[in-house]
């Protein structure tokens, strides 16, 4: 069976003729969503990414929050992976869990929708909102700031306001005067089923209970992208409801029935008439463990009905996180893009444990955490190992042990083995490789405390050495994954080679030196899919020959399956992060490697008709809209042409990110797209996260300070910086001349200051000497 990549919608549907957000729609939205002020939260424009194919949501959450309380405007098609798209005219309701910028869909749990007049238990179609509970709305009536969302529901004239704590969503609804109000709770609501023919969420089971006249609780188990996950809720109302009616399928149950189970459960709450404008608060706690856990979360985090207090606390939580990086620039647009990117970088992974420390493990059993620790979920690892997790090693060092230990627990507890793309205790097995290896190995190399790396090694060793997992058996036997035996084999070979590099470091941490040496050697298996004659990475057959026909812009050699993952040979050819100098020799040397890089960026951007939409943000055949190419502009530095890295990186910062709803070149992918901008605009990037090194780019801001924790700060100053002065003329580090085009994490973790002197013409000597170029395939301890 072919395991699909995350784009399970691609073969069936996309939103055809999607109209990207333009200035005709955007000014009113921008005006309502942006407040002039000194707080960094005021610089965040949450609507960036909600148009185009960014797949972000505008609702309320706190940093790494378990609750993401946001409006749902649609549930089918690729551009509704987050439940929201800017082009939609109606809102179905407000659910409590969302994915940020992914290319696959799930969650949208526990939908609540207020209404007036005759209630409807179903949403109805978008083209006839009056037939269901959905409502029309206008972007002019939306406000979104970190931790807060508001909108006017036009059909009922109800003002909806949302805020959140870590585990609780708090709603405030202002009903119009002289209206009969109600709420609909829809436990069937969620992403459409796999066939995308209009069916609703695949519910394995759901349950609901009416408790008194102010509380509803329940839960559900779904079979969607993360099959078999659990979610529970406890929902309390500030105003008692007059009557609660459960609807099960097509049957409206007698009001005396207080509990129900099934696969299509809804509930209608009659709130009675309002004489004056009636304000109703609703607080909803969630849990993956139990209703009791959800109730305990609710009572612990929102004991009162203080909406403004919770809103202020959410805003302060965001302000504290955003203040970890301070920038100085006269370009207010770039400032908005930067802090929105930093915001999106801190949305996922998400907490997934209760206030008492209980969590549902990847074995689907309930476990207890040590006091003072938290469990995490929502790891888009194929994407985020590249920039998001390196960013966390700088600004989330206190949180990072919990994040890494969560991955280790998943590996220990779950039948699927080491994490690949885990979501709410379920392994989706989405995408290729197993790049949790990189996250754990990077933490080891960078000395993150509180993690038992030696104990962790056995789990990643099993995957690397024993598991017959998605072509790994072929990879170990042949030295590559074979195109006639497995899908996406060329990309898998490259990704497994990088995982070997990462796991080798964990072997060293465990003192397993024989494994260490074996894995280092095996991490050069990328050579086995490199064709020296064409200087392209190509799919290879189990017999040893190259798969034919070959088109470097194509998706593969046959219609049976693709040979590359969300890329073609042009992009895959530069997917080498850890062994660049050995790789460079395969092209024939430095000059040939540079010429090939130039050709990548300078040729036609034409793609075949069957190319997935993930291959986006094109500059030649470089695709910034998808993650495999995110390090490529920095590879010039390894060939002694760092000035070309500077030019390419500045160009990408300026062209691939805008302050508009369609301002992302591709899926946000749980923060990776934004984390690339955060790091690159600061002036550096982790080409090979496991190396523990960073390569300079071209700093976008005049001054930046990164709070590394424990009183340590990394400062970066760019003198004579401007839109024209993009080239580094010279660098000093802590007051001394610095000629290298890279630096170690160990060099700056206790703080330091880089000063870049910028100019309009390239200094081709900076970083050009072999001794000044970034190291590659050099374990960190050998650089000490």
C-alpha cells in the first residue's frame, strides 16, 4: 500500500479558480485588524496566511496552546485545512482545535454556534446559509489580535468574541435586543471525509451529556488524518438555558433525554428571549484524557467569567514571547511581517496534557507526567526540523526539554515507533523520513539539558537499523530506495541519509561507537541516487540502472507513483545539508556546483501539469513555498561565493513574504515557513541543524536582539543597511574582526554581538577562503 504524503486532497480536489486576496478586499480588513501602538502584539497581523495557500487560522490561542478557538468557514478541499479561508462568505461556527498552515486536515473539534430565531441542527450549504446554522459575515467586521478574535454574525446580528487560556476557550456573545437566542453544539462537525464528496467527519463514536441547566459535556473519537484520536470537553454557560434538546442523526430526542451516544450528535440549547442586549459567556475546557480532565482544566484555568481578564492574560503571554526578539527598522511593513512570522512560529507544537499532568500516550493509554512538565503534540517534523526547532534552541530553551521528551515518550509508548508526524497521540505517518531524529540530535549537540539522550538512542536505532519502514529495508540492502519497489524513492534515499547523520550523533551520545561509524558512512548513501553524467538526483531501479524516462522537472518516471516528495529532480538535487563538500565533488568541483546552483535559480519556472501545488514560490526551479529547498540559498557559502547567498536570501525575504492575507509563498506548515523568515531576516540560518552551526545570510534589520534566556543576549547590528546595501562588507564579533561566513551555536549561547558592515556591491572575498567557509560532515565536538 502506498502511504500518501500530507496532500491527501490533491488527487480529488482543490478550490478551483481561487481568487487570492487583493487590495480591493484587504484594506477594510487590515484597518480593523491592526491597531497602532508600541506593543509588539500590535505588530502582528494574524490574517497573513489566511488567503492564498497559507492555510492559517485567525482565531484565539496562547503560545503553544492546547486550545485554538477559531471560526470555521469551510471543511472541504485543500484550502480548508485550518477550517478558514479568506474568500469564504460564511462562518459555520467556532471550534476549539485547529492546525496552523498544514497541507492535510483534521481537528475542528467541538463546534459551538449561536443563533436567533428558529434553530437548525445542521450547517446547511454555503449558498443557502438561511437553511442551516451557518451565518454570513464581512471581513470589515473581523478583529484578530494575538489571543483575541471578534466578528459580527450578520444573519443573527450576534457579536462573537473569543479568547483562550492554555486548555480553555472562552466565548462572549452579545445577542441583539428582543431576540430569541440559542446555541448549537455540533459533535459531527469537522473536516470532510477522505472521498471529499460532501460527507461529514468520520466519527467512530461521540457522546454528550446535559448537566443541570448550565453545563454540557462529552467527547468524540474520529477516524480522519489521525485515525482514532480522542477529544473530550466540558462546556459551561454564564446564563442558564431554558431547554436542551439532543439531536441524533435525523432524530430529535425528547427534552427529558440527557445523554446520547452515536456518530452524528448535535445539541440545541434554548437561551430564551433577551430584553436588552444580552451577553452570554461560554467557557470550554478540553482534554484528550476524559470529561473529568476537561472539567478540571476549565475550573483551574478559568474559574470566573472574566473575559477581559483572560483576554489581557493571553495578550501578555504573547507579548512576553514576542519580546524575546527585538528588532529596529524604519520599514514598518517588514516589522509587521517579522512579528507575524514570529507569532506563527510559536503556535505549534501544542500542549496536550491536563493540569494534573495526565495525558494520552501514543499507545492511546492514559499516563501521568512528572510534576512540572507538559506533553506536546502537533509535530510537522518533515517541515519544522529545518528552521522552527533550530529557532527554539535559541528562544525556547526552557520549553525545549519538554518538547524533546514528548518525542521520546512517543517513541517509547507507541506501536508506530519513533515520531514522524504525530497528532494528538496518533501517528499519521505523513511525509517521508523520520526527522524527530534531527530534533533530538540537535538538542544533544547543542547541550540542551534535562533529556536522557543515551536512553533515547535505542528507539531511533531500531528505526535506523531494524525497521522495514517505507523503503528502509531497501535502503539498507541496496544503499538506496528503489524506484520500482517504492514510491518517492529518490527523495526517501536523501532523507534517510540525513536521518542516518542525525542518529549517528545519538549513537555517540549513547557511547555506541560502532553504530556511530556505521551510520556516518551510511549517511553518504545520497551518492547512490546521484547521476554524475547529468548531475541530477535520479530515481534508481533495484537492478542498479537509472529509471527511464527522466525529466528533471517531472514528478517521476511513470504514472504509478512519484519518485520525489512534493518536488522534482531540480529541487531534490540540492537536498544535501550535512555533507556538502563531498557532494560538491560529484558535480565536478566548486565551479560546476556554483553553475548548477545558478542554473537552478535562473531557468524557467515551468512545471508539468501533474506537479502538486506545494511546489510554489518559484524562482527558476527553486521552490520557496515548500520546505526541501529552504537551505538552498545558503549553499553558495560552501563554495566560497557567500555574496550570492546574501543576494538570494535578501531577495527571498523581500519577495516571498508580504503583509497581505496571501503573504506566504506556500503552506505555513506549523511555523516552518515563518521560522525561515525569522532566522533569515536576523541574518543567519541552520543549513544542517544537527551540526549545531549557522550560516550568515543578509541581515534585514538595522539592529536585533535575541533573548537567549538566563540573561544572555545575541545582538546583531547592520551598519549602513538599506534596500540597496544588501552585501556584507565585513563582520566583527564581540569587537574583533570575523572573517567566517558561519558560526557555532556554542559561540553565541552565552551571548555576543555581531556587527555587519553593509554595502551595495558584493565583497567577494568575505567568507571565500576555505578556512572561512562553513564546515560540513564535521561532528560538532571536532570543532571545539
